[in-house]
C-alpha cells in the first residue's frame, strides 16, 4: 500500500496570502493615516506600522521560499524579502525604543 504525501491545495495558500495582504494592508493604511494626522499624539503607532510591514514581508518571503523549488532567482528574491522583513523589524524595535523610553 502506497502512502501518498498530502499536499496543501495551492489555491488555499494563495487565498490565505491574499487575505493576509488585504487585512494587513488595510491596517497599515489606517494606522499611517492616524499617525500622520496628529504625529505628536499618535507617535506610538509608528512601531506597529513597521512591525506589520515586517510581518507582511516575512510571510511573503517564506511562501516564496517554499514555492521556489530549485529556481535560484526565486530563492534569492525570497531571501531578499526576508532580509527586508528583518530590517523593518529592527526599525520597529528602534522606533519603539526611542518612543517608549
């Protein structure tokens, strides 16, 4: 008896990724508008904007890395996305430490 490997339907992962893009995109836009309308009162929102952007880039990079297979260009672009996510996360930490100290 053969055991077949159960693979997730690519449509489900694409749907999940699209839904994540929509939700995080809307949150980033709302937070950015609130932060720029009154920067002095809403400066605590800037680290959250950076963390959400880092999350979005990290998830994008991870899904591209899983989907890349042996294609080196896709792997390089996914590693670049993960690196950008790490940079945004560090920027969020720096922003949070400068605002919340």
